[in-house]
């Protein structure tokens, strides 16, 4: 090893041999290994594994504080940010049938509103939509009032949204998973359209049509 007064510049003499950007790990016996599957170039960290269900990145916390945990933080500490600016991105890539490295899904966080005291966020879950183009299927975004959040499900009028259980509006079950109205009393219905079939089993329905009586006078 080449050792200077303030730093070590060469570990080849100590038995360390590897390629550029490989990280060193302690073998536990006083020796170190230059990891070919663990590299860092100053900006990008890469972990490579050919083993099934690996690599695994674990953030482990051992404390028991109920409102504290480990954190994966995306911090964009720029001089200035603006509305709709991306703050963080998690991507999911794989090869298509042509062996092309393709993005199939992503999760991204954005700034919806950057004005001070009115800050609002936006979170998008997107997938490749039939032509490898990304389309958001679930968007969670800041509303236009405090403590309000708006959610958009699906992308385009032809999208299909499936709910496995019961649709609840507020605290009331509204629709069953069979598509039936779950609320017994439907109040304040102002329009229903034309009902073409079915059997009415309730009380008589009043109409807004007035009855008219015709009077005939006979003389003889």
C-alpha cells in the first residue's frame, strides 16, 4: 500500500484490486473487497445481482417511537422551483419482446402549487399505455382549499375502473359490487329519464299534471 501523511492513495499493495468506482466492503478479518456489483461514480449508485429476488435495499429502524420511521427522501434543493415541477421519480424498467429496455411504470411527485403559504403537491401513478407512452392512471393533487385533495382515476373516457367491493360515499355505502344502489332512500331526485321496463312496487307517484273536468249543459 502507498501511504502518505494524510491519506492512502493506493491499496494494491494491501491486496485490493478492482475497477474504477467499485466500493470497498470490510470482510470482517481485516481485509477488504472491491465490490464489482456495487459501484458509485460520484452521482449514481448501482447495485447489481444475478440472484433470484435480489438485490434488496433495506432501511431498518429499531426504535419504537410511534410517529417516527425510516425515510426515503427526494430533495430538489434548486434556486427556484415552479408549478408542475418534478421533485422525485421512481421508475420500473424491463425488456420488451424485442429486448428493448423499456419503462413500464413510474411514480412521480410534483409541485402542484409553489406559492408560499399555498403550497400544494401532486402524486402520479402511471403505466405504459399500449404503445410504451406513459399515462397516469391515478393522480392525487392538491385541491383549491385547505385540507382538500382531489383524485383522478383512469385516463380517458374509454378507461375502465373496477371496484372489487362496495363504493362508499362519505360514510354511506352507495353502490354494491353488483352495480346496485345500496342506499334505500334516495332523496331529492330531480330527474330520472325514461324507465322502459320493470315493476313498480311502491305507493302511487304523484304527477305535476292537473286533472280537468268537462261540464256539459243540456237543454230540452
